[in-house]
């Protein structure tokens, strides 16, 4: 464990010294929510959007946000190194209860933790990644960014065990999202992604891509995508805060398009980098 500084319950301290009780509800029940926020050139990216999603996640688990948006900004900023690209992980659990009881404890202070890691976005214009399609085994609150990620862990591991980078999930024959990402497809020249619903996490990267596409008159649509349509797509991308936009060039050992990152991915990738630079 490194010596990097993390934040825990009002204190900045080395990671190795950050300790919580085994009675924490996050540890015992996975009773908490989280956010992952990229920071480019040492500046938090779309912070308000991430904090708004955090508000929604907290509301959905009936936990009050312990901090205002301004307090969050002030709390997270000291963790960032100037001019570097990094990502902030923050987690709030329902706190430490006197006994293990599924029902909410009374008068308990939430546990607040934050740490910073590096980010490693895909930037290889000539190669993409492989993905595995799997039935989405998760629950009905996938729009809540809950720390309870066992299903996602198992789905992602199934992908890794099959030599793939991501699991692409489907429910009732329709695409939902990736185990750790949102999914886009280019079908008949239109950039498509499933609409927001409790079946997917409303990704911030997803929003940014749709925004950029619309601004640049790239035809796009938020619509249900049957898996057999997805298999015929000329491009598939997975998107997330820590990896930006990754081209999928192989789904279940079948080539997507010509098996290389597509032309629209190349344009969107470039536009995304330009957008990041414009915020510098
Ligand atoms: N995960 N869907 C799921 C299930 C995710 O876990 C993520 C991101 C996304 C993309 O959301 P965003 O663009 O806001 O990062 C979609 C983060 C990075 C994680 O769990 O580490």
C-alpha cells in the first residue's frame, strides 16, 4: 500500500493509515454509494454532473448527502496533483452501526472516503478491444451508483476469463450496458445508445459524447438496441470516466466492422480530446 494521501471522515492521511471499523455498513452490507470523477490537468471534469448523480444515488438509498457541492469541491481538490490526469474515487456508506441489523441504524454518521488514482484512456488509433456478451444478472436499481458491485465483478471476471476487456450485458434480448461502462453502437450510420432507465447507469461520459455528437451534427439516437442488431453494428464503443471511449472490435469472437477502430470512433475520440483541452 502506498503513501498517497487519501481523505477519510474529515482527515487527510496516508492510505496505509486510513482505517474503518468492521462494523461499517459498507463492509457488512455494501450499504453505500460511490462516484468516479476524472480530473484533467489537475482539474475535476464535469464535477457538477457527477455530484448531481451522487445526489440521486444517495436519494435512492435514503441517505442524506453529508456535504454541499461546494464542500465536495473543497474536500476533493487537495487530493489532486497539479497538471496531471487522474481520477477521484469517492464513497459514502451509511456508517458504523452498533450491531449487524439489515434495517437502517438510528443516529449514525456516514463514512466518507476519497482517494485518487491514475487514468489510462485508450488512445491507440489502430487497435480496439474484445468483448463478451452475457445476460445482465444485476438488480433493478442499476441507475444507482451503489458500492454493492458483486454482480458487476462476476460479469467483468467472466469477460477477463474469456480473454476480453469488457462484458457487454443484455436483458430480454436487448443491450443494457457494460459491466463497468456504457455502450454505443453505430448502426446504419447512426450513433446509438440505450436510453436512460433504471437498467443502466446514467454515465457522464455517455452524456458528453451525445452532447459532442449533436453539436457536430453526427446523427445519434437514444433507443433500445436488440442484441442481434448490435452484432451487425459497424462500430461498438464502451465509455467510462476512467477510460473515455474504447472501440470494441470483436464481440464473442466475431469481428465488428473490419475488426479495426471505426471512422466515427476516430472523429469522436478527436472531438473528445479537443473538448477536454477547451476546459483547460
Ligand atoms: N464505472 N456503467 C457502469 C456499470 C459503470 O460502472 C460505469 C463507470 C459507467 C460509465 O459511467 P461514467 O461515464 O460516468 O464513468 C456505466 C466507473 C468508472 C467505476 O466503477 O470505476
